[in-house]
């Protein structure tokens, strides 16, 4: 069964450094999402991406964050200057479209900012 | 604003008993309601979903009910097994590729 994959599984970085989290969506899926989950809390929406542009973003997704699909396969989330409060699990999700609403989640990247 | 409330936050049952988790949503435009199971260190996995034109849906031991007028939906797990132990999240969406708004999660523990 096709799966969403994410790399790395764990990223440790120093405050102020840039990080890039990568996702490989399920083939033929057209909608892409990033969510985050701070330890012990609910999953929060960050951004959705469709047709090579952002379709919606949350208040969390400020100008320190960016997304792109550089090569038509990977979907990336970049945090330009990490803060301690960016420490969380980051999940990529993808959706096929065509009237279907099921989002499939990847295993996540645990980001630790020191 | 958009919000989903989920209760209880923890639930402990004996193996074989039923478990019920309840959610309430605030946005009346929501029309898609999935339930996800999250095991330790893994991403959320869809276990069942329901759309607003349906009142109930079953899949073996799992069922979901939706009361659109009251903006409530519930997950029912019958004949629980230890492997059902996990965190369960409800969510709501307006469909059409829209974002999921998650509840706070319920940690279900099934004791053998």
C-alpha cells in the first residue's frame, strides 16, 4: 500500500539555524499539507499546498516558514530561523483530490531545537 | 473560530468492553469527520470517517455516529482488545481539500 514518507525521522538543531523537512507524497496525490504536534498536544494545521501554491495557512505559519515542491516529487517545509518553540513533531499529509477527503499522514519528523 | 472539542482525554477499559469517544465541532460548514489512531512514535492513521449526509457508519468493531444538528460525532469501539490501546483523534473539515481541525485526543488503554 502506498505511503507518505518523511525524512529525517529526527532533526536536532541549534536555535537560529535553518531546517528543511522533506516529504514524499503518495503518487498521484494533488493536495499536500504540513501539520505539527507539540509533545502531548493536539495536531495543528500549518499549511496546505495545491497546484504549486499555498491554498491556506494558519497563524503559526509566519514568514519564518516556507513550503515548496522543488522537483515535482518532494514536498518540503523550511524553517528559516528556528526557535525553541518550534520543537515538535511535524507531519506531512497528502490527499488524492477528485472529491475524496481522506488525508494520509506520514510518520513525522521530530524536530528538537536547542 | 473553528474548534473541535474531544472527551474524555483518557479512557481505561477492560478487554472486551466497549469504548466511546465524543467530539463536538463549532463550524457548521464542516462536512467531513475522520477519526485517526496514533500509536507511540507514529503518524496518525485513519481508522474510519463519516460525511455529513450520513448518520452512522460501521466497519467491523468500529462505528461512528454523527448528529449534525447538535454538531456532535462519536467513535464507538466494541469488544476492545489490548492492541486498540493508542491515542485517538477526531477531526473536522469542510472537505474540498480543506484543512483538518483536530480534537485534543483521547488516550485509550485496554487492560487485558
